[in-house]
């Protein structure tokens, strides 16, 4: 029953993440950097604070009492993840939901599985859960096979994107994705996928705070909410710096007060997108507490996001007008990535 609840919570989190970009499409006459950072204040500051305040008794005292090393690494992983999150937004901007999510999250699941064991091999004296030990155990071999399959799935999705680009006119491509650009999208999607894996590393770095929260009487179901506060401060730092820089460069500071735009609606939809985004990790934390396997929880989360965002991409007609062959290719790519994610998750479950 605990496992079923865990999977259900991950599905809700995946649905939130796969859907969060939809409200942004309702924002009118604002530059990308303007609505991204407004949504970000809700994603990375306001809603995480409220969630921790509601679910973790005296969470600020836990943060104040935490040693500097734990706070630094949790925050620093948040900064790196923030770069991934920033380029993630650009990936959606250039590739749309189905292709963008598949590419970015495929890389996230692959590198999230590979970076920790490679780090242990190169920089620690550990012998368990290293890359070299993975090669010699069935669990590690499954993870590595999943990574290879994932890269194959990304290549198939990229092929579908090139087929779409060749088949449709610029006007057709921009009906559903106003700034469709395959080359830019694949570049930022790759960067996003690699750095977005740092969110999971940040959760691991902040585990001492979660343990203290449980010791002080917090419901274990919500223990990660205190970690998210510090981790997402890092994400806010990165995104705020970049978006303000773009506001200055593009002269878009006026967006926030421009009465010629639907200000109330723009703020509402940006806030809704940001709030929806945070719910992915609110429910992710609940799912992980039920499954008790951080690596596999992360992979399961990725799989649900890819599936949901792909369905949204089809619903929003991002592939309208393409041939059956091209549509079949993107479906094959998404399915390949989902299979890879499940392979990695199963391999991790055998290892723990």
C-alpha cells in the first residue's frame, strides 16, 4: 500500500510538472524573462516558504541550526539546478512541451544516474555505488543500459524535430510554438538536462535538515519541504540574476507596470504557473517518503513528467500538420525515453 501511495504521489507531481508551462501560454505581451521571474518568485520563494510553514513546525529554527556545510551544498546545488531550470524554460520556449520535456528530462535522468557514481570513483575512497562497481553488477549494468537507451530516445526525438522542421513552414511551426528553433532548443535542452539533475543531489545534501524535522515531530510525509526552502533559494538566485539582466538588456522592465497589457491576468497566470511548478516537488517529497528510494523516486518522477508533457504537446497540437511518419517518430522517441527511465529506476532499486 505504501508503494502504491508513493507511485500515486509521484504521478500527481509529474502531472504538475508536465502541466506547469500551460498557464504561461496565457500571458500576453510580456517578454519571456518578465513572466519567467514572476512565476519564479512563486516557484522558488513564496510557495516553498508557505509549504514549509504549514507542514514543518518551526522550520526556520531548523535551517538556522543546520551546519554551514550542509546549507552551502544544498544552496550550491540549487544554484547549479537553477541554471538548468533557466535553460529548461528556454527549452520549452524553443521546442515546445513534448519535444522539449523529452530531451531535457531524458538527459536529467541519464546524468542523474551517472554523475554520483563517477564522482565516487574519482574523488572518494568509497567502493560501493561507484561507476566501476556498476560495470560488474547487474543493477549497475541495467542503469548503464538505461542511459544508453535514453540517449537513443533523445536521438529519435531530435530526428523527429528535424523531420518536423523540414515538413512545416515557419508559419505552421509557430502556430503552436511561437519561437520554434530546433538548434537552439537542442543546445539549451542538453545543458538543462545535465544541470537539472543537481536538484536531486541538493535533496541528498539537505537530508540532515529533513532528519531533524522528523525528530522534532514533523510528519515524515513532508520532511523534504524544509530542504526545498534552501535548495530553491539557489534556484531563485540564478534565475533572478539572469532575468534582471535580460530585463535591462532588452529594456523590458516596463512589462511589470505596462497598463497596455492585461496586467492582472499576466500576474495571475505567471503565479499559477509558478505555484503549479512547485507542487511537483511537494508531491515528489511525499512520494519519496513512501517509496524510501531516492534514486528510483527521481527516475519515476521523470517518467511521469515526460508522459504528461507529451500528452499536453499532442493536445496543444504541437505536431499538427506533420506526416504520420514524423508523428510516429516522436511517439517512438518518447516511449524509448520512458523505457530508459524505468530501466534506470529498476536498476537503482536493485542496488539499494
